[in-house]
């Protein structure tokens, strides 16, 4: 069964909503919400993603997902059967819901890994490198994440979800993620109990120490709550968007590659192979001489200092 990826319709909508938010912000005095150079850089990287994504889709959807599906779901007597003994999933409405939930679970771990493994962070930092939080930032995507993202979803066709269903659910997830990048949507009461919302995504894009590596979820926040990475937006905190070590450039090539360059330079700091591997595969901020700190180290220090200040 053939389905159309929702992103086919999403991309034109992205452009329309960016222009709408841009016009609204200028008309209502929010002149700092968009920076023209920053928007241009985000736009170029977004266009690059649109060009590259279809090529990678051929590899992920047709080759990886279909190969995995066929390997683990063989045809026996005309019936597609999983190697565990049950009939592979069809296209019933409840299977679509289960597939979307499985997609959200996969997205959580894919997204969290991008923040906790430095070589992956080098690809993902592109999306966080803007000091602005708007719908333009939503399309500021790294080109290298597309190469390994399918690996986090291979288990889905392996257990019986049709490859084209997985691709559609990925597209739905991307549509939800796009619209989260807006400061104009306030907290939404009971919806906040279940869904990943705009204010939660503001937390995710903040460089405030207490907000780092929080709210990795896709359209749900349950996995953040289950695995200890959920954080509500505190209206009393002056939020600062972007990353602590920004590329300080609007050049798309610099934005795309600066963290890879930093990794290369860091591996030269120690002759030990274990240290070199940690600079590549360890958490961002790890250093063999404690000259820099990981997010967890920063947050422990922050809590300690805050506790000491509160005691006075």
C-alpha cells in the first residue's frame, strides 16, 4: 500500500507560517524575534535538508526499512508473518496509533542521544545554534542527522510495522515538531499533562543551565517524565536561547561543521586513545583534565551553588 509523506504538504506550509509569524512579529513590535541574517542561514540549511532528505529517504525507507521488514517478516503461505510467530501488522486504525506511539518512543531516544553523544551532538547542534526561537529556527536542521536517524527506527519494521507506515508517522512527527517553535502559544492547561507543547520546547532550546538537555519528546511528554528529562517552563526565569558555545557565524558551512572541528581539536589534547574516544563518543563538555564540564556536571554545580545561596 502506498502513502504520501505528510512533509510533501508540510514544506509549503512551513514557508507560509514562517512568513505569517514574521509579519505578525514586526507588526506587533517584536522586532528582535527574527534576525534577517539568522533567518537566511536557517533558510539555506532548511533548503539543504529538503534537497538531501529525498535522497536519504530512498536509503532509509526503501533499503533499510524494507530490508529489515522483509528479513524479520517472511511470507508463509501467502501471509506475512513475523519471525516471533505472529502475523505482521496490517493497516487497521489501532495499528496506526501504535505505530505513532512507537515513533514517538524512537524519536525520544534519537533526540536524547543527539544531546548526550558528542559526535551526534555535532550534527544536531545546528538546530540549536540560533539565539532566536521562532518558526524559522524550526527549519534550521543539520544535514548529517538524516544519515543515522533511520537506525533508531529499524526496530519498528522489524517487529512488523509496514515500512511506509513508519515513514508516514515520521512525517507526522516532523509536522508537530515544526509548529512547536513559537513563543506566541502560551501554556495550555490540561494539554500540558500529555503533550509536548510550545513552552516545553522553549525550555529545550534554552541555554540556561537548569534547562539544558530537557524535553526531548516528540508530540508526547510521557517519555521525558518516565526517564527524568522533563522540565516545565518557569515564568520567573529569563530564558536565553541558543547554545553556550555558539559558532558566532551566519555562514552555513561554519554552522554545519564547527562542532566537528572542535571535536578534532579536542582529540589532540591527550595522547591516550581512551580520552580521544571520549571526546568523540562521550557527552558534550567532557574533558580529560576537567577544563570543561558536561551538562550533568554543570547542573550539579548549579544546584550546589543555588543551595548555598538559599541558605544565607
